[in-house]
C-alpha cells in the first residue's frame, strides 16, 4: 500500500489576468523527502509555494497537505505547514526568545508550552546564547536560523523554504544546510525553492523542474543528470600512436578529439559496468596515459536542458 504523500497537487492552475502563472500542474512530494524546486524567473516557483502554504488561492485544481485540502480545510492544513519566506519581517527590537514565544502565542500555545517550545528550538539550532539578543544585532546566518525556528514552533510536518540562503556568506550557508538536513532526518518533509544549483545538488533527494508554470521533469538529482547528459572519460596519451591503438581495440564508444590527436574521450552509457569495460580497454595502454579525467553531467546541464523558456 502506497503511503499518503506529504503534498499532493492535481491540475493546479493560477491565472493573473490573461497569463497562467501555473498551468494544470500536477506534483507529488513524498513524506520525508527534501524536494527542491528549480526554474527560471517567472516559472511559477514562488506562486506554487504560496498556494501550498495557503497564502494564495488557486484558480482551479487541488492541493492537499497530509490529506487536508488547502482551500476547503485551510486551517487544518496550515497547522501542518511551517513557512520560511525569502525575508521574514521579524521585529528588530525583539529578542530571539521573545520572537519564538510570540509565535507560540499566535499559534494558540499557552505561556508554559510556548516557553517550552522556545527552549527546545533555541537548543536545536544552537541559539541559546542568543536568547536575549535583539534580532537587529544578529548576523545574517543566525537571523536565518531564527527564521527557520519560527517556522517550526508548531512542529509542522511540512517545512516550506523560499530561497533559504539568499544573502548568506559561504560558511553560514554550509551551517544552514546542515541544519536543514538534521531537521529532515528528524522526520520533517522539506520543500525548497532555490536559484542556487549547488544548493539544490547538496540538499535534494528529489528535484522538480518547472517550466512555464508546469512540471518539466521530476526525479532524483542523479536520474535527471543521466537523463540530460553523459559521463565522459578523457585521456591524454603520450603520443598519437597510443591513442590510435586504444581506438582500434576499444569495445566501448570512444571518440577522439578532432584537434587533439593525443586525446581520447569515452562517452560512458548509464549501464552498469560501463566504467569497468572502459578501464579494461585502457589497461592495454596504461603506460602511455599522462592524464585521466572523469566528468559527470551537472545540474547546470539539467537546468539548461529542461528549464529553458
């Protein structure tokens, strides 16, 4: 029996005037996944996340979160969602602890439970030393952790993050990625929109590529890379004779660089054992190999091939 998806979207359309921001979009986000949404500006990423988070109403189609339909059962769905937008309007004069306690009160927690949840989140994100620090005095990376902590006050099943590390320095980004993975490992489903392809590669267990308001592709990072590109093995040999020897006896689809007679490139198919066959062939000229490089397709290749307008 297939488990209920964390988010199930069927035929989702959102129209602004005569333009469809989303066009009959259907998508499933599996529980426990780290699903990253990619797409060019205007592809519909933010609109999609806002509809899932119940901030916008679809023109047509349905969205369910953990079984609750986000229009007809918006209150129930909203309780299961934590949202970290691109920029949170946190009170700059409030302290970290006060922001979390205020959020708990806004969500209906009594004072005792709001204080308990605040302590838990301060410990979870290493923010205890900043509990009495005003938001305005926090670094960008620490403030982003507070944004995420605010989204988790109600212990949501689904956490939505829109461009979560925009503006953070490299070390803060690494730290924040670790926090997201730890959160995911504790049971939360993450739905992330980003323009940063490296971030997507680091975080994603599943990638959704949007193009013109619909899903162009969905799959694991590795499956999408294999779909649009190929692994290549490049060898630089001591002389042209060695490359010709290799080409003459190769069992795999080798090809020589036309302007570099000492260079041979091997396009590796996605089948199991392809690399072993290639290495067996290379063994006969091993003494003539000066350089060997294995190149994998990247998410840049995926984006160019699948997200183009």
